[in-house]
């Protein structure tokens, strides 16, 4: 697997710093944090971003993320389509293959069938927007108890029902564990449907208490990363593993030092020699 740095890991650094830190640490790619992209593009053209990636010999892999895509009101839905259009247009300009999209919390009174129906409809519509720009959308389930799509098996069922080649999945090890996804649900996957693997660890807390801030560098916590990585390898997944951690304590660190530690930790967790 290639290794990426996700811009959430170095949340306080700007996009240019992320590109340089990821490059200097030997990452293959960067997942761009969307708000950093917005800040960058206020002062620079997309072509300058392209130049920056090229000069640092690193590839953009995704833009993270469009949040709460389902169960929006009509105005919110129109805003979603505009946001998707905007990010996919930029993604195409910089040669970035994926945009990450995230489901909403579960509204009262909606059952599993209702979640599948709504998610399928929204993703099908977004698929058409992204296709205009040759971009694919990576649907990331969240393990927290209030999310409408909490497990890999449900996310996979939705993406399979959409049945479009530019709609696939993200597995985030934190959400995989927090939401109680099973290793068997990885063996059910078509590896071409899995676009991104977010790799991170977590503190030893009950699943329902885990929050993003409890994430740790791979290898420092209690997540079954070896089993997850082995399951991914056994289905033939050879995409990107991206270090994505939302830990305020890490955000206070020097982003270059943190990126170096993040890459070494990811390589160790994946069993790569480097
Ligand atoms: Zn993630």
C-alpha cells in the first residue's frame, strides 16, 4: 500500500506546509483538508497548487471532506450539490482522484431501509456531478452512535446499490472499531470499491465513548490494526493507507516532526519495512 498523510493530522498547518511536510517525510500522497484548500485558493490559483505538488514530488489523493450529505432540507441539498461541483472542479484541475463524502446523523424515526434509500439517492445524484470532472467519491461511514451509517457492511450495501464506478468506500480504522464493524465485512468487499483506508489508533476506552480526539498514531493504542491491514491485503486492496488523526495534542507539535512520526508509525503498523 502507498502511504498518505491526511491534513487533519496536522490541522494547524496550512496546505503548503502539509505538502512540504508530507514530501519531506517520504509520504506518497496527501489527503487535502478542504478548509485549508479554501484558504489557499483565496490567494492562489489552482495551477499554483499543481506546481506545488509537482515541485514537492507528491500527489494529491483526495479532498476531505463533504460532511452530512444525507437528510438535508432542500436548501441544504442545493448547497451540497454546489459544494460537490466546486470541489470536484478543483480536484480535476489538480489531478486529485477522490473527494470524501460523509453521511449525516440518523434523524428520528428513520429505519435501516430509509437510510439506504436516502443515501443511495444522494450518492447517485452526487455521482453524476463528480462524473463531469472525472472524479470519484469515497463514502466514509462514521462509527459514532448517532451516525446514520455506522458500519462497513451498511456502507457497502449502500455503495453496491448505487452501482456507479465512481462511488466507493473509505474504511477508517477508528470508525471501523467504534461502530463495531467486523473483519468478515472486509472479506465481503470488492477491493475495487474501496478507495481509501484511513489508518489511526485509539485510546483504550469503551467504544461508545470514543471521540475523534482520542485517536492516536498507529501502534500506540488498542485498535486491531494488524488484523484490519491483513484483511485488506487478503482481498487484494492495494490502494492508499492514509494517516488521519484528530488529536489536539498532536496539532500543537511541529508538523514536520509529526509527519515523520506518522509515516514511520504507519509503515510499522502495515508491516512495511522502511
Ligand atoms: Zn477518516
